């Protein structure tokens, strides 16, 4: 009987710690437990669980093989890593990636993982919370500019509720800023036949 009482008390304590269920955002219909952690802590959990370091942190060879170089955490494609022309896609090989896992090529062109640190000049330092949320929701750079290119899965991340997206933004504001100017997206090269036709006009 004593064991049952202790177990029941533990269950009540856990329920009180979580709090009552509430909607995560107005009109969303999604119900979550009230959070007892800070927005930054929640954001750190989400960034870690969603694999953001897989592309936005350059990889290096560690004692057990490839691993993210956390001294450059979330700083994007290294500005000093100059790349030559990527191999042509053929057959089932529709895309290619570099060893750092920060640059990718395919029919969409060449995309580079962005610097997500709060560096003002080369990262997200000037981004507002609204811009960040809008970028993920719309799949557009700055929320209004060019499309966010593959392999960034913004179309999956846009399903996160507002609490989660603003928590991710809050956490990204706390990581060490890294000065690293990522190259601009490169659209696919124009086919030689089209270049010749254009030149003849």
C-alpha cells in the first residue's frame, strides 16, 4: 500500500511539473504540455534533435570517422574552402556533396549551408524573429527573397509550431558568433546550346 501511495505521489508531481495542456499557438489545434524549460533550452533541444549540425556545421575526420567540427558550430560552409566544378549528374546520381557536408550540387545549381550563428556581418545577426519564422514558413531567404534551395528541408520544418520556431531562433542568438561569409547560391549553368543561340540573336 505504501508503494502505491509513493507511486501515485510521483505521478501527481510529474503532472504538476508539466502543467495543464494548452494550445501551442492560436488556432493551431495542436495541444502540448506547458513547458518548464526556457525558450533557449527548448531551442537547443530542437536544433540538436533535428540534425541542424549535419549540414550547418562543417564536418571533419575525428577518431571514429567523420563528425561535426563543433569549434565551427553552425557557421555554415567555410568561406576558405574553394570548390571546383561539381561532377555532372547521371543516372540515379542526382546530387553531390562535399566532404564538409556544407555544399551540395544538383539540377537546382550549387547551394551552401548558411551561417546560423549571430555574427552581424556574415550570420543571422541582423535577422529578426519574424524574418526567421517567415523564412521557414515560406521557404524564402529572409522570408521574402530567393527560394531556399535543397537539401534544406524547410517544407518539413515549417510544420513546427510558432513556439518551437521562436525557441530555435532564441537559441541561435546564444551560440558563439563565427565570422564566416558563406558563398552565394549558384544557379545551374546555362546549357552551351542555349548560350550559342542567345549569342546569335
